[in-house]
């Protein structure tokens, strides 16, 4: 099965609910063996999927476990020894535990590859291909992606028989672009944030840029924190928790750090820098307008970024509401 839809539309529920139903109704191929594997690119997304299974499967009696790197493996190994029906994993830790023979996949009936496009972006394609021969040939494979660039189409064709078309951007999101000179971006950002008394996720193209934006906002009296690949996992988790609870009004993030983040009723996303790849724009604005809620995405576009803006409009098939900012 191939599922292609922008983030926030319910892909996790789309595979989790039927999976719980199927596993509850059938006997395991091997007593105590792992029956379903969900492979996902980041710790944050793995935790989020695990939380969904806790909610959806509260009364069905199936055991699930989330494993990822960056923490001691002891508690994860102990849980595996106790028997697990559903394993949610990031590629690195999964291959480590397979190599140490703590994980066997020969009884799998359901395999989910989630956020496949980000898997490729993060260089996990070799890990995926190395994993496939370890799975039983008789299984259900579910392949989920928010976008369908050419390399994802090629990977899906090696695993599946049919592919759905590219999804357009979420219609519930009011998309606006500000044409602005580069030196004026900072003033525009502060101005917008002072007008909007809501939680805002700001995207930066680089880690250094994210830190600079966060410092700028703090100096302007707007409490913010940055998350990116150079920050520790504990820091990223703390910032995300504070942002969700409202302790931090503005979170500045790079694309990889923000992937898979699900914040209920987040109303505003700001693209401080345009992404190099048009599909990434769809991921970014998909942080808002989730699960039927409306949202607004502001995009800052400098003169040298206009070709990128045209590519985005071509991909989404939607002309953005444009304004020109002059300080």
C-alpha cells in the first residue's frame, strides 16, 4: 500500500488502526515474536508514533516498543526480551540490535516505511535496502511519504506495485509571500511576531541561521528557542515540550529537526528562508493546518529566491497571496 499525503492529514492513524485490528484478530507466526515493524527517520517521529499506538491500542492487549539511538540500549533490550508485537524504530538502532541478535524479523506480517522521502534525504536508503531481505516475503508493506520526488518513485517501485500522484498543498492553509530585501527580513519577522499573539514555528535553511534568528528574537523581547541537528536530543525534546505547552511562543527550526513534529492547532508557520527543494515547502507548511484546522504560512522571498518561489508555485499549483515589504 502506498500512502501519499501532506503531513497532518492522518497517515499515522491510517496505518496504526487497521494494523491493530489485523494483529488482534490473528495469531502470531511465532510465539513472542515481533509481528509489525515501523521504520521512521527520527527519534522525535518514533516517539510520536509510539504515543499514537499507546492511545489507539490502549485496550487491545498488544505490546509495542519504540527504539532509537542516543540513549542506552539496556532498557530497550530488556523490553524486547519480554516480547513485543509492534516495534517502532529508527534505522541506526534497529541495525545495531539486529547485529547483536536482539531483534529478529522473520515473523513480521506488517512493515511500514514512514516518511520515506525524509529517509532518503537523511541518507538511510542503504539501511532500508539492507533490511528488506531480512523480512518475510509474505507480508504487507505500507509505504508512506508526504511528497513524491523521482528517487522516492524509484524506491517505491522496487517495493510496491502502484504509486499515487503527488499531493497538493493543504487547502486549509492561507499561504502568503512577502517580497523583501535580505537586510529587511529581521525587521519583517519581528513586526509579524508582534502583530500575532500565537505560537509560531519559524524555518531556517541552516543551523547557524536558526541560532541567529533565535538570538535576534530574544533581544527583541520575544521568547524563542532553536532546534537543529547540533542540539542534543534532550535539548530538542525539552524545547518541543515547552513549545507545545506555550512556555515558548516561537520555535526556530531547520527542516530535519522539525520533521514529524505534530503540534495541535499550530496556527502559523514562517519560512524565513525558502527551501532549496520545492517539496520541502509542502512539509514545512504542513506543520499547520493539521487534522482539519486552518492555518497561515508566511514566506519571505528575497530577489535571488524568486526562482525557488516559482518552483514552489508550480509544484503546489497555487499562486500565493503576495505583498511587498518596505521598512
